[in-house]
């Protein structure tokens, strides 16, 4: 919980049940109907456990520092496969396998969100953003504030077209003008809703399967899609076997500086690491060709450049070869304004080869992103196949920088 005083016991005690209720779609009026209306392609609700997992993870509220509802899902999923432990920042770690090199498989639990800052005299609420929001994504959106008395619905204030002079139209929104309207008539009214400084705020956006099927729209695919990948990969690897000590980590506070990944990596001290992320699909109208190479539905993204990390080149080649052999298409992406947890894994201890693999997502840091189920399944297949090959000899060769002939 960055930049705030410790919460009271009452608040903390309330946070989890409320958030879990939200996660299950049990509240908040009309929006709670969305999951039930979601259309499956030949699938009925509940028949596809992977889809259900993705839905639960997307709907779970968990901005940076307030990851409890996501942590609850991760711990439940991890427990059958090994000893679950925590780092001092709240990241969850499960270990499966007793011998061989230490392989770290990572996804982050937190999502873009905010914290309430203050209540204005007329009962509006200002917000400190958590994570990399574009100002233009902020006005006119629905949000949920988790106050001490329960969830509070809010909409971010937007000026109406009927009153904006023509010369002011089209001007970018500035976050200094961001206010949340909670329907209160006064400051006292807002305070009576149980709001105070530091309450977590999340986008109000429920999971739906898109009408044509196979593509899922929801909030927080960055990085709940990664959380689902590591769960599904762990399940398969535990069943099928792997020649290593696998540490699966679900980290905290990635969106505000890879903080949980730093501490989790220092606990695990991996010999090699893979981060799973929301990848950067760049195939929607209006994007520049050099923003991203990746397409939704084009297969897992291998991040060969981002601003936080360069992957190990031998490991990259090994992953590409594995993908080729199992028939999974991969996309090679370079993204100029993007950081990921592999940056911390690769710098822990004496350093480790790493790769960040993304499941392509359109519209990552906004209320509604889109992911493709095929990309998800292929990413799980690839991660499982790669980790099965990471035996002691292979990892030693990937970690070997000796020049030829030396
Ligand atoms: Zn992310």
C-alpha cells in the first residue's frame, strides 16, 4: 500500500470479502449481469474452466498495492502443486519439483487503477492514478471505489459537448481536471459512503466473450492473462513432469516499477526466468507500423526489446526453436515504452537469462482490452514445452558466455 498510512483493521477486514463479492459479479447492479450474458462459441457458462479462470481474474479488483483478491485466486490455484510462500511485498511463490536448475515463471497480479486523494467541498473525489494511464483514457468512465463501507460506484467527470466552445473541442484532457462523481450531494454525503484518502479505485468493466466467440473483452488483461497462463502451465507441468525446480511467482506492484518482481526474484534467485505479460498487439487502426510488430491472434509475443530488458539471445533462439518444433507461431516484438518483470529476474543475484513472453492484447492500459483465446492456449503450450526442456545441461549452456575456443 504505497504512500498511505497503514489501513485500519476494520478496513482491511472488509476489503477482502467485498472484493471477492465483486469478483464473483455479485454486486453493482446492471453490470453484474454481463458475465451471465456472455456468449460462448459452442460453450455453455461453466463448461470451460480456462475461460472461467480468465473471467474471474479479469473481474477481480486489484490495483497496485491492493492485490488481495487476485492473490486469493492465485494461492487457491497454486496450493495443490507445492509449498506456497510469500515475499515481503506480498508476491506469492509456489515451488514444484525438487531437483535441477531454478526456473522462475512470473506474472504480475496488479492492474492499472488509482487511490482516492480527497473529497471536495461539493462531494466529488479526486484520484491519484496508479500505473501508466493516458490522460485521454480517464474522463467519462465508470469506476469502483472500494471504501470502508463497501464498493462505491463512480463516473469520472466529463464536460458536455453542449457547453464546450468550438475552439476548446478536441483539446487533450488533462488529469488535473479528473474528478470522480459518486452521486454525493456534499462532502459529508461522500464521507458517509465510507470514503477517505487512499481507498483503492479500479475500472468498472466486466468480462465478456465477444459476440463472434474466441475473443475476450475485459479490464486488466495486463497482466491477468499472464496470471492465467502461469496457473495453466503449472498444472500441466506438475502433471507431465519437468527436469527442474520450478518457482511460479505472482508478483505485486509491477505497474508502478516492477517492485514485487524485484523482491520475489531476490527470494528465488533464479538460474533462468520467464515473465508472462499482456503483449502489445499493434494491428488496430491508427497505429504506426513501428509501434509493435504483433497482431491479435498471431501467437505469443517474444519481447526482443523493451525499455526495461533485453532477453538472453541464446534463450531466445531456444524458445523459437521449441515453438517451431511444437507448431506454435511466435511474433518478435520491440516495444519502446514498456517494462516487465523479467528485468528484475535477470538482475537478481549474479544475473540470469530471461525472456518476456506476451499474450497479445489490444488496448492494455484502459477499461476494456481484447485478448484472443488462441494466443492464450498457444502461450501455455509454448511455456510448458520450453520449461520441460530446461534441464541442468540446457540451462548451463544458456548461461555460458565463454567465447568459442576459450
Ligand atoms: Zn504488465
